């Protein structure tokens, strides 16, 4: 077993208790002014503690562990100059460096939507600067053989999850259906609400769908033996590190995603390699698995999955597209948001939760059978993935909200600027189904893109 | 003065300060428009001690003062709404039958007219005008109506309004209504703001009366003086200060002789006064300092300070007291009586006085109320006029038995709005007054080490709500402007003033409230409405920058350009 | 115990004579002379003229003085029966200002003969620097050295009182005696 | 009280509120970065060198910073007039500082420290050669041999003059820090003292 | 040291006080407690409001405006100048063209003389003072 993903450095922790306060599942405990600890059995690895922690390796105090040693312990590059904080996550960047240096390894990388609106910040750009082109260019420059995109898989998720929702509604399946993109949320249901597991969509998260495809469809396209493929995911999330290591995530016959690094780790790598990120010319993501729509892109913000699903599901259900694609009623920052969509005689009720601490009352409602909605989106982090535990850490607390809002705005402006904004209209998705998967919820799709939560639970 | 003369026959304080020392349970002090502890501290102490002994205290003031802290009832009225408040008090007194029926029948006239007016002022209606809750008006009326004795004290808070005379008459009506006249511990007592206002009036320094309030328009009076002075006395009533300024504008007044005054600081709408005095052909100023007024004079005569000359002052309670020479005047300065007599002589009129006593002697022969007062008597005692004969003990209480004019007259007055009220452009109300450490235009007190030390610069009082709305914090430099000018000062954020009201003084030449005040006058006395005008307030800068470094308020001097700030718009004359 | 001067809010009219008396007593010169020299004015007593209350406030000479205990340079000490400041030691750090619960300690300008610090103008060069006046701590010293407190003597309203340790002791002793008598009144109820 | 607000304002923390999170230190270091204020931790390429210091002890924690003393001992001690008053801040002109450390000794609060200077994550060297056998200065993290000594200057709180509010105050999650305006503080305290006197007088009159 | 009993020059209360004089300088003020309205008390102005008498700003000689500047003049010169100008206006335009503002801070005797000068010498009843202010 690898080292725990989220830990608190006992030497650096001042016991201020801010992580304890922010932890949505009460996994952190400690007395004031004494170092705190994470209970890994409760922790859902959202990394909000990492984001808020301000106990750093002050030069005004003496620590038994040297900085060099500490960087090594944390799996960080030795050239990292930024201050180190008590609450931190396990770094995995050294394995990426090693893989990139292996000549016979075919490296494929995918990037989550929220990465492209945040990584620029690590290079001095304003909050939420949209840099998909530079991101792709940087990844190419680092030597990845294929630079694919999680957004593509997000579109695919909509195809599968949309189809599943329609299926559940039409065939009186278990409702409301819960989204399953957020690994912290899935872990939370497994850990603390396993009686509600059948509400979870059976879809894998976009990261895992992408991973499976890279080592099957992708490898086939490039004529590569999947055994030689090393698949890396760049994520705004710390829990994705856990997700990729789940034992069942091997539909491709291999571990679907080999390694997850965070936005911050990627930025550190780019600096380590001496790449001047800000002056990189824009480059596109590689085809076909880097092609995405606006719907896939907004997965990074709370309400984004819901909006993307509605854009497609409503059209699939009724045959007519929604009159407008700006579904303002599912956007927002409140902890719990509810909306009813009436379109061509179809009425869909949805609920969106941003921040896991708000989900309790909604789950109680479901448990009591009083939930009158069809679809529930839950994201662990306060604004969705843009505020994830692996995102660039904001220095001044007074700027937190501004930063999150900026990133969110970046995502939506990107969506708006794209010509294709509905997942089912993604040409490469259509092609994928035609050439490889068959149809949504079909046999191949089910095998590669879905998982059985009940079974996973039993396996643990 | 005019108001009281109409109702009682004399404008002076009816009773004596010493009576405060004997007030206690059953007695009431009714203080209206007077910040007594700051402006008349010694009288203020006596009032507070009387309250401690058990006397009731009713205070009418829009501002919280030390007096309001000790009040049994504090009527926090809107500036300028005095008549409505007083009439409502009268209304409640009449409604409950607390009026002095016997006294009214015997000693007063015009009661029925007054009753008609008072009947209209229901407390709830007055509450709307004055902002004072009706219950408080009733409480005050009950105390006044049921007290054995009620002594009313007032100052400029009552008179410096366009309705000043009405205010005074409304005050007087309350005293007459409750029979609180002509006895100890009662009366209508205007407290004079300056040491010898009473004396200056008594001496006939008024355009309509000769010494002792002898009407200049009365033939027998003129004949008496003509005989004594050997010249004809002009019959036509003279001009008041505001009319003199108008006269200059019209070119009718050619020369002005200003003796020991500084209208360029004390009068409302300073910019206007300055314009007039610069225009007059001959301006003579006799003073001890080169005041703002003296600076624009054609001739300046150096007078003597109070400690450098002999004479008499008459205090607010009509008490004549000696002023004695303690030191020699500096340089070529001369006692003012000497300057005046030499000047009179230079104009070819006999005036060979060698000592003020000689002048006093001449005066008392012509002035019945002073007739019994002499330097010899003043050596060992002080005397309150009227003192008609050498063996008369003086008069501590006026109107004993009956009022001087025979019967006290009820003069009903109706509430009128102040001349200028806040509007969109000038949304706040300014009221002016004094602080304890300073006196009038500050020419004397600001030249005193300790007094300058405790109150070195103007502090404009503003309510925390208004301050918050204007982003003003305590100590910020602010600008206060009206239709007549703009001044800079320091903000004092305090609940001493109510929301919408700002308070400032006229002690500081660099930020004088009188740059802003309105020249609108009471139609009878021409007392200007210094207590109400509309202003706008804005923040200039916060004291984050070291004020000392930027030169602001350095050693009490004005920031450059403040004094010369042009009027923002023309004053309505 | 330390003596102290205390104001009576029921009597004070806020005339500020105590402030001037205090300032003058510590300059030891007639005010006319101070006026001529333009001596800065510093009073150790302050009249609070608030809407709710008018009273003079000054140092209570606390037995466990927060000001003295907060001072990083030991410039505030107990001397005989009062809390005294040693101006020469003060660095103007304002700790005492924060510590005093009465707002009775001030940092004032003082012309002392010792090394000064300089003020740099906003955008000026090093040449434009000017010497900064010294600022040192100042508070009531009960007019130690000039007899009885000047503020108490001058107050026209007799609103200031010098409370001496013996007087306090006497006063509380009297209260005890009175209350002992009161207990006797209801003694039977206790039986 | 001749004029309003002549005393220097300063920041002070309420030990009762402080939870010891070090946000104040981070915020301080961040806004004092030479270039632009960095937004994220990844931009903090220079070591964190705050101008206030969290002191942690068994009684709890509280940051200590400059009081902007009126007769600032640091300024009086400085032999090259590098420390002067500018507006109401005791201010270090780094270009004048010679690193003599006298100010460090003079400050009774420990609020002043001599710090090595970095730019873009690299030590700023000065024209002071290192002896070939001299020990590593520790400035460079990369560990390459240096030839010149790193520049050191006195560093202290400048109350973020230029910002609307000091960064430590603005960012403290507990609102434990505040700017004290001494005169305003005095007025407030005196007012409270007067109110308590009034209460006493009213209750125990005579 | 000499003590002179006199009346306070400030508000109208009429407090009496002793001026303590040394070398033609007021060094101290003591309240009068006998037969006085103030009963041995004085406010801040009464106690500390006498410095102005010794102010450096005191006028020390008559001034006449010559070529726009106020310049020192002798009493003789000043009296003659004023007398001739006032008499000229009185003669030419009548007493009404001349106004006098008397002083609420000067003595009764001086106020009496002032109004007498205006009325008897210059024939004008336009004499007033700042009672209203």
C-alpha cells in the first residue's frame, strides 16, 4: 500500500483548526494549538484541508526535517521553491518524470476541464485565465506522446449517464439518480450511505472512462500494445489519485489510469523543465480523444454536469433542442440549488449540491422517500472542480471567492466560445460509438464505461 | 429683548441668579435653548446643584449637552420648532387646568386670544413638527403646571431664529400662564452671552432708545437729553447692524465706526459682511487686536483691555459691578472712554472727562433706573437696577406685584418654519453655538494658552449615521458648505447631535460657522437666524496622512485658502 | 495603596478648567508666559464631554498597573505612592495606551535633549529629511513635587476628589460598621 | 491632543482571537513580494519572509509586529538614516541599509529582522566576494557554489502603506488583527471610563 | 504682588475675581467668594482667559490707511482725520450717513459715550451692538 493521499505534517501544523472546520466529513481532529490528524477511514480525499492550510515551513522556526528531506517525503520535485504547508497530498510527479524518460513507454495524458482555467495562475496570470492552448503546448513540450482530454470523456459521460437517466425514468428504475463523476462523493456514499448506493449512476467518472478508452480504442488507433501505454491524468482533484487506484478500475485489462497528478504538480513540472509557460504558442489537443464540446468543458464547475446532461437529455427525450443553452437556473454558488425544467411536455426536476457538507439533508430526503426530483448532482468542493484540492492554492484568504469565481467564469466563457456545445453533437463521440462502442448502454459501453457500485462495496 | 418688552415691559432677566441656590423640591428649572454649563458655567453649576437638591429640570435642546444629562425631561426638538413645542405645553397646561387662574385674571390681558391659539396645538400635532414625543411634552407640561415655582432660562437658542421674537413671547406666555412672574425662583431669564450686553442696551447703544430704554421717538425724552447735552437729538429711529449693511449697499451709509466688535466673524454670511464693509467709504475700528474687521479699516484706534481701565459692567441679572484698572495698557493704547472723549472733543464738542466716574455721574442723572447707583455705593456692594434712588437697595426681582407695563400681555404666536430648510442640494441642518473654552469670535480666548490648548480647532459634530453614510470617521477633515460659503474643519462623530443635524461654532476664524449661516432675520429685532441653515457635508481626507506634515491645522492656523474661499453661490438677500 | 483623583459625573459641568490647571501646573509658569513662548499644551486629565456623561478622566494609579506591566522598556514604574513615568526611557511604542482601561495615558510631544529620529518626505531625497519631535508618555502624577493636585483645587463644581488610601480605608470601615448595624436589625429573622 | 491623530497607527493582534494559523505571515510576505503580489502558492518562489512573527507558546499564539514607536529606537540606532518616519510609518529604506543589525538589537519587540534578499527565487548577490574557503551561505537552494555574498537588509512592518488595509488585517480569518489609531483608541477608552464613572456616581450618589 | 478686584470679561454671569499683578503682568486669577454670584468658583475662561491682555498681537498705536496700507500714526493725526471725515459726512449727507457699532464687551461708560457721540455730536441714531449674536 502506498502512503496515504492526504496527511498533515505534524511538524508544521500549528493546530489552528481551520482544516478541522472546513473538512466536510469531520475526518480531522486535534486540540487547539496542537498538531491535527486526518482519520483516513473517514477522509474522502477532497483536499479542502490542503487548500486552506496556512501552517508553513517558516524560516523563523527550526524543524527537525530539512526542506530537501520534506520535498522527498512528499514526492515533490527537488526544485520546488514554494513554501510547504502542513496539510498536503502525496506527490506522484516523480513517476511521471520517470515514465517520460522511458523510451519504450507510450505516454498519454488527459486534462480535466478545471485545469485549463487555473494552471495559468501558477505562472502569474490572473485568476481563471483560460489557457487550453498553452496547456496542450506545455504537455507536448514535456514529451507526452498523446495529449488527450478529459473533456472528451465528459461528453461521453453525458451520452452514457443521459441514457441511463432516461432509462431509469422510462423503466421506473431507482430515482433520483446521483451523478458519479466526483470520486469523493462516490467514496462518501460508499462509506457512509451505502443504503443509497443504487441511486448512484453506474457510469465511471470521465477520468476513468478516458483511461479505459486510451488503453483500448486509443491504443488500437495508434497501433500500440496497451501494456506499453502509460496513462497520466492531470486533475484539479486530490481524490482522483485514489480513484485511479481503485482495484476495479481495470476494464481495459490494465490499470486504466496509471497516475494522477494535480494542476499544481503539473505547474511544478513545467517550471522544473524550464518551460516558459506564459510565452508558449497555443496548440490543439490531439485527435480524436482530445475533441470536446462546451458541455464537456463546464463539468469543472458546480452545476456543469447537470447543465451538460440537460442539454442532451432534454433533446433526447423530446426530440427538440432546448431553446437556450444558457441554463442559468442550474448555475450559481449556493450549497443546494433546485430547478424544474419543463420542455415540450416533459418535466424534469433536478437538485445540485456544491460542497459535501450540504448534502446531508438532501440524502435524508431521499432516504425518507420524499425526494421528488429525478437527478442529483453532487460535487464535494465548494464551487465544483475549479475549487478542487489539487488546484493552485490561493495565498490570500480574502481572494478565495474571487479566484473561484474567476475560474468558473473562464469555464463558461470557453463553453460559449465553442461552436459545438452539446455532448451528443461531438463528432468524435459519434464516431466512437459507430466504430467501437456501439450504442450508449450497449454491451461494450457497459463493460468499459460502467461500474457496479454494490459489487465494489462488497469487495472492500 | 423686544419680545419680553412687549409681554412684560422689560427685556431684561426678571430674576436673580442667586435664587438658583435656594431652589429645591417643588421648584422647576425650565432651560430652553441654553447650553448653560458651557456658555454660563457658573450658572450651570448652580442649576445642577439645584437639581441635586431636588429641583426638577426640563431642558429643550436639539443637542445633547451636560444639562440634558441631568434633566428630568429632555425635549429634543427640531431646531426652529420652539413655538410649536411651547404652545403644545401651554395646551396641555390649559387642558388640565394647571394655569394660574387667579393671576391671569388679575395681572394679565389678552388671555382669550392666547387660549384660542394654544387650543390648536395638540401634543400629537406638535410631536410631528418638533420631533418630540407627545408623552414627553405632556410630562414637561405636568411638571411645569404642577410645580410651586418655575424659573425659565433661555439664551440664543431661542432668539437667533427668524421667529426669535415669537419664541421669546411663547416662552413668556408659559411663565405668565402659570403665574411664574414676580416671585423668587420664577421668571423669564434670558442669559446674556457677553459680559456687558445688558449694559450696552441699558446705555442706549440701540437705534431706538436712549439710556435707560427711553424711546428716542418720545418728545419729552428727546427734550430731556437735548437739555442735558445741549444739542438737538435726531427723532428718526436709527439703523440696526443688518440695516447698516444694507444702507452701505444702497450708498446711504458712508461711514461706520466699529467699537470693540468683529462683525467679520460674528455676523452671519461673513462674505456678505466683508463685501459691505469693504465698500463703505470710511471704516473706523477701535479694538485691542487687529481683527478681521480692523484689517479692512481706514483708521484703527488701539483701545484698552478690561484689566487696563476703570468702569462698570452690568451683568445678565441687571447687576452693576465695578471694573478696575489692574495694569497699564501697552504702547500708546488708551482706555476707550478716553479715546471717545478725546475724539468727541476733537469734533468740537465739550467732553472733558477725567475719569469714568464722571461719565457715570452724567449718565445716571439721565437714566432713572441707574439713578441710585454710584461708584461710591459700588465700592462695597453691587446693585441690580432699577435702583432709582440713592437709598434704594436695588431690584433682584422684576414685576413683583404687577408687571412693569402694568398688565402682563399674552401675545399668541404661531409656528413658522425656519427661513432655510435642508433640501436635496444642502441636505443637512446646521446649528451653531459655543464651546466652553471659547468666547464669541475667539479673538480673546484663542490668544489664551490654556483655552487654545483644550479646544484648538473647530470640531463639527455629526451623527454616526450621517457620518457612516458620508464615509466620515472621527477626526477626518471635512468640508461643510451652504449657499453662502464653505469651510473646512475636523469631524467629531457623536450622538450629541441627532441624525441630519450638524453643529459647529463661530470661534475659529479659519473654519467659522458664520461663513455658512443665513442672514435671514427676525422681522422685529433683526436678530439673524444663526441657529438654523441648510448645509452639505463631505469628507475631504482622513487623518491617515499625518495632519501635522501636511500643514493642516498647524498651530491653529487655517489651511491656506480656506478663509478666502469664495461663496459658492450668491446669498439671497 | 496609591492615592488617585476621581471625577464625579453628577457634578462635573465639563468646563475644562482642570485640564488647563493640570497643563499649567506641570509647566510651572504663568499662562501669559506660556502663551508668549508658545509652549505646547498637554493636559494629563481629559474632560469627556459625551452625550451621556460629562466627567473628567485621569489615571487611577492602579495597584497592578497594566500600563507599567505592558511597557517593554520599563519606563512606567511605581514611585512612592503613585505610578510614575520615566520620560527618558519611553520610546513611544504605545503599549501603555493599549493597556490602560481608562484612556488616561497619552503620548505627547516633548522637547527632550537626546537623539532624534527623522521624517522622510513623501517622494523626497535623503536631504529633505527633517528631525521629528520626541514623543513620550505622559500621565497624571498627582502633581507630585508641586503639592496637591491642581485639578482638584481649581474645579469650580467641586467635581474632583483626591482619594487618599487612608480615606478609602476609613470609608469602607464605616460601611462595614453601618452594615453591622443593619444586620442587627434583622438579627431575629436569622435566629 | 493638540491636533487630531498625530501618533503613528499600528497593527495589533488580539491573542484571544488568534488561532495561530499563520495566514497573517503568508499574507504579509505575499504583498511584499518585489514584483506583483503573487496570487497562488506556486508563485511564491522566494522564501516566505513575513514582517510579523507568530509567537507560539503554551498560552496560545499571537503575532508580534512593529508598533511604529514615536521615538523609534531602531530609527534612532540606525547609523545611516535608513530607518526614518514616512507619513505615520517607521520605514526602512532598503537601499540605504548596510546590514549593521543595530536596529535588531534596539527593537524591544523583536519586530525587526535582518533578512537575505531574493529575487525570482534566486539570492541577490552583492559586490562582496566570498573567500574560496568560506562556508556555504545557504541562500541558494540549488546548492551551486556562490562567489559573492548575498545581500541582507533590515525588514519590518510598513503597515502596508499604499494598501487600503494591511494584508495581515485584511486576511486574518479570525479578524484577530486590527489597525489601532492611538488617539481614537484613547477617546474610546476615555468615553468608556467616563460612562463607568457616571454609573458609579448614579448608583452611589453622595 | 497686587490684587485687584474686578469683573470677568466673558459671559454675562458677572463673576467677580481678583487679578494678581506682578510687573504690570497678570500672573494669576483668583475667584472672589465674598458677595459674588460665583461664590468662589470660576470656570476655565475666568481662570485662564486673561492671557490675551498680554498678547503680542495687541495693537499699540493708531493706524491710518495710507496708499492702501495701514500705517502707524499719532493720536493727534488719527483724531483729526476721523473728526474731519465724520463731520464732513454729517454735514454733507446728514447724521443718517454715519453708523456706529458699540460694544457689548466695553464698559457702560464707554457705551454711553459712544451713543452720545453718535447722537449728540454726529446726529445719528444709528448706533447698535452685537446683542443679537
